[in-house]
C-alpha cells in the first residue's frame, strides 16, 4: 500500500488524534523496515574492488583479470582489479577481512591463502572472517627451469642433483603457505630431499629471478608460467598431476619420471568479508556462475592451462575448511613452517 493510500484510509475513517498518530507512525516505519531490502536489491550501485594478494602476472592476477570484465558486464558496474602483494597473501587478506561487509571489496584467493597461511605465520584473519562466494578455477602445478639450463633435461636430473647436494638446489615459490610452497614441502618430505627454498611476493618475481639465473627451478601454476614457456625462456620438467596436461602433452608427470606420487594444484575462488548480507553473496555467486559458463571464459581458462570452476558458497567454504584442518595438523606436527 502506498503512503498516500495509507493516509487516505485514515482520513476517510473515523478521524481522531489517535488515528492520525498511528498514520504518522506507520509512515515513519515504512522506510526503516524496507531499508535493508532496498539497499541490497540495489546492489551494486558503485564500482567493486577485486583484491589480488600477489604481484601482477601471477596465477591469481591472471584469473582475477580474466573474470573481472564478465562480472562487470553482468553486474552493471566496473570491477577494479587491485594488486596488494606481500606476506604470502596475508596483506590483501587482512585488508579484505577488515573491509566493510557491503560487497564492494572482494578478494581472489586460494584454499591455501585463507586455509593454510594462518597456521604458518601470525595473521589478523581466520577463515571465519570471510564469506566465501564461489570457486572459480583450478590450475595444475609444474616444475619449470630455464630453457637453456642443460643441467636439467628431466625431473630425474633435478632430483639427482638435489639428492647429491642437500640444500644447494634453489627453488622459488609465490609465498608462504601457497600451494606452490606446499608442493615443494611435499616433494621434500616424500623424496627425503632438502632444497634451498626461497619465498617471493608472487609467481612473477620468482619467474623473473629464475630467468635471470638467480634460481635453479620454480614450482608454479601453468597459468603464470605458460607465457614464458611459449616465449622460449622456460621449459617444463614435470607436471604435478595424475595425468599429463593438454597444453603440454609431451611433458611427463612427476610420478611417471620419479615415482614421487604427488598431485598438487591450486583451487582459486572469490570471498567477501564476513557479515556480507546473504542476498549480496547470492547475487555475486549467480554472476560468477554465469561468467564461468561463458564460452569466452572457458576458452581463456583452457588457453592458460586452468579449468573453470563454479560452486555454491557452502562448497567453497568446505574446500577451504579442509585445507585449513590439514594444514593445522601439519603445523602442529612440525611438518610445515614458514621460512
């Protein structure tokens, strides 16, 4: 009932002061009762910030910049991608965890960024400080070296050198607690090796140092390494998966070459600050669902060596929670620790 109709009803009935007071009270309450619904239904009415916790050129950066235009088109507002690198993703994660829970500050993160890192270093956030929205992509990991590095023509060569010279073979990764880091620790554990493990603020700086000769190898996502492989600067020694990757069908998996039976990859998704209204979470989830099913997005993901994903908020939450529980056990046992 419109406000004018409500007033007319009271003026047409027995007019008295009590009726007038009730009418005025009703008018005052209508805006307050409908405020939340109106605010949420108008979302978004300004630009959305999509925080990337690592340096430009890395896996999360590429995925974030790939999904942003599609989200912008569906939601009708610009989606601004911002890199906030450092501390293995903790700087951006802390920033988003403390941001207003209004759906305008989101983060592109992995299960490790949110689930593992708080067990490795002191962070101002935990999983409960976030409202998971949806998974977005899965990216296999691989071992890459310089194209002209004649010491390593296979993963066997690399493992042999690391076995002969403990702590001498240097490896870079995108930050503490990342899936890249965890993969290196797992290889060390399973193969009884010791590398010289060096953390970076993202894959791009690590790959730059690898190309420059400051590192022996890097464990990285296909997504961020592929441009350098295609450009002839890097070569792949092994894929950390059960099956060979379609982008590199001639490259054997690690288990094929060394019997180190590991399957490691990176699951990426988007989260908002805890307390973000469910209506906004659902609207964002639906938008991600649309983008991840679009042919252009699917082709782009395939071209960079990733697979598009879409999940419910609850399923994405469960993925991170499992990673967190496993990391907690490993941390308590002393099997994982920050460098």
